[in-house]
C-alpha cells in the first residue's frame, strides 16, 4: 500500500512547538511519509529560527523557502503572503503531497492554504474554529473555508467550524499538539538547566530560581499596530516597578514588531541596572519548563491561554489579542496600563499555581492527528456539504 505524503508547512517560530508531536507521530506512522517544509520567519535568526531545534529532534527538513519581505508593516505582511503563495506552489508541484497541513492563523499560513487549494491538494488545518478578536481570527476562518480536514483543539472550536458550514464528518477534535509537550513537562517539571548559560541572550545577569521570576512574551496586534510601542512600554514600566528577575522573549514578525522591538531596545539601554534578561527563542520543552517554574506569565501570547492552562501557570493577559479565545481560570485579563498590570501580577503571584485545565487536550493530540491523516477519506466526496 502506497504511503500518503503528508506535507507540513512551518512558517513561524511558535508553530513548530505547536505541531512537533504530530510531526514525530507522522514520521513514525507506517502509512505516512513526512514532507517538512520550513518557510518565512521560522528561518530568520533575528526572530528565533527553529531549524536547529528541528534538526536536534531528528527531523529531516525537505525544503526551505525564504518569503519574508522586510518592513514589519501591513504592506510587507500582504506582500509576504503573496510571495509565499508563489513559492509554495512550486514546492507543492515538486513534492506532489497527498495532503498539505497548515497551522493556526498567521498571514504566512494562509499562503499555504491558498496554494494547496488552487492546486487541488487536500488541505488539513490544525487549530481551526478558534476566536481571537483580531485579524488572525479572519485569517483562521478563511483557512477553515479552504480546508478539507479540520483538526481542532476543543469541542467549542469544532462547533464553530460546523456552524461555518463544514461537514461534521470532516471535523476531528484531536486536542492541541502543544499540550503534548506540556504534558511531558508536567511529568518532569524540574528546571534542570540555566537559561542564560544554555541560550545566551542579552541583558542583566539575573539568577533564575524556581518560583522567583516572571516571564514576558508580548506581540504587536496587527489591527492596532501603530500602538505597539506604547503598549510594550506600559508592560516594561510595570516590570520595572515590580523589580523582580524577569525573562522577556522577542516578539513575532508582524506589523508593529519594529515598534515593539524599538521600545525594548530603548528600555534596555536606559535601564541597564534592571533585572531583565532578553531571549529570542529556545527549545519548546525548555520554554515550557521555564513557564512552569515561573510566578507569572505577562503579555498577550496564546501560550498563556493554551499551555499555561494545562500547566496551571498564572497569567496576566494584556489587551484584546486573545479576546474570546477559550481559556481556563488561570488567566486574568487587563488592559495596557502600568498600574493595572502591576496589580494583576501581584494578585497572580499571591494566588500561586492553578489546577490543571484540560480544555485544549490531555496530551495525545500528535498521535490522534497522525491517525486522522492516515485514515480520513480524501477527495471531492470528503468536502461535500451535508
């Protein structure tokens, strides 16, 4: 029996950890052949290239394609999307996949969906049906309508996909593969490495002790990218007042990321005697182990909604980037206001760890996704309306 060629496209730093266990399960499945394409910002060192981590995990990269246009603004995002469509169409024509897999809601992700759809290649979408209240939600729902197989993370997400008119037999509630990594960390949560020694970074030589530090991960919001600098400034001012050892991770490559990055650099130069250390990227399980041992995560990353809910990490979620996304009780929502952030972080530190919430799965999503990709019917009969 011929193996199905499963072409998974990774286009951004977070997407690899979000799909790593599925990649490993696809590689090991006797009826599947993994084709791994790395593209866009996932290849760029200044945003935290994931190539080294992929290779360290023993996965073979089939193709690399460079598509990111400089600018970090709305025009560069739109043009990068177009470049991605063109380059991925060539890759798909060469690899002849039986299924293309795309992840989540970024603008590079829709390039994958459009190229595969116009080439009549069945498209599987991981993390469809979720809502966030910004441009990412529009992109996610557009990808849903282009997709043939829907590998969703929660029952609520499955319900939304079906309400959009998708055939229920095409919708599979697999859970989120990133929870598989969180389950691995939860089973062995010890912080058994020094982040600065292992990953370098820049900033203060802080002492990282379990339960005695904060983590910041804040991205620009594309629908209000012009406010990115003032938003991160509010967070940085709050961190300064809290005066605790803090690890801050660099933002994604989105419109407004130049404003976020500029504010971080200015702050770093003005406050050299503070307690912040800055990182670009690190291995997914190491990052989750850092979160698991932290007092609180501050920012607007979906890791606070997904993995932190499973790990029980207190989160102060800022602004509307994660608006309306299904979440657990560990998340406290506040606006970009220094005093509100300080008050919320102090509340979360006083509360301490939360009970685990299994809203995004229980740790077996990767295997479930591989089984769907191996056994789901493909072809036009699969996508007909019910």
